[in-house]
């Protein structure tokens, strides 16, 4: 879903944006999936912004190199709604959730999150700076985030396709960046807890 490295932001994709991608999660930060806590995780996802204020997503996550056991996956549905659009004086404001429905039991909502988040951008001669602050509520059996979220993304004016990002995801501090190529390819890399690499590749289509 639209956000910084690991946390959501109040930025929204343009209306009619379809994104397909794959992410790699280091095992130290996939421990919320209790049975996978010794394995790295690969996640395939898609999301669609089909109204200017609504984004829906689906993700399928599973462990990598889990020998001697059947392959198990975790399916996650996400949704985000923008209540306020950013203006000169006020930030954008979004509410959303991950793993908001389940067909098995509430116990398998490994990446559950309910959050509210605000984002404001400041443009200077040299940089486009986006500040994000939010709160994730303790509302799920397993909460991926719990407490205050905050992050900053800095895009140099001479390389607007690149954003350098620092965030706190209510648990650890993450550092990384995002690169957009040819308006359709997005690459993201992060050091979670400033030491463990995770990353993603995404293809963006404008309908």
C-alpha cells in the first residue's frame, strides 16, 4: 500500500492506478507471523486506486526455504480512505487497515493494523520534504504496528524520482530509499532496525 518504507502515509496514488509487486521481508521483521519467525518471507501484492480517495490492496505472503513442511501462505486485504486532501495549510489525512478481513479465524491476522495518519509536504529550492505522523491502534489479535508512527521522505529537486526515507514504525527505526524509473517501475530498499535488508519491486499501470 502507499506509504514510506514500512509505515503508511497519507499520500494517495492517482485515480486509476494499478500496482503489481513483490517484496522480500527479512526474518527478523516477519516474526509477527509466528510459525514463520525463523524464515524470510516473500510477498506478492496488488493494489488499485480507482477513486481519488480510496485504495484497495491484496497481499499473499509465504516463507522462503521452509524445508520438510507444506508451503503455507498468509492472505491479507487492505483498504485506505482519504478524509482530507492536502492543501497549502492542512495535511492530507487517511485512515486505513491491513488484514481487515479473514476467512479462518482472527488468530491468523498476522499483519493486522488499524491506523490514522497525516502527511504534509514542504517544497524548497533544493528538496521536496514529506513529513508523516500517525498512530496505529491496538485493535487486532496480532498488531504489526502499535503506537505512534513517524517518518520523513526527502526527494532532491534535481532527482525527483529518488526519495530518501527515515521512519519509526512504532517498533524500530528504518532507513532506505525509493526510486521510480520511467514512471512505471518502483524499487524500494530498506535497512529495518538499521541493519536488516528488505526490499520490493513494483510495476505501476495507469488505467
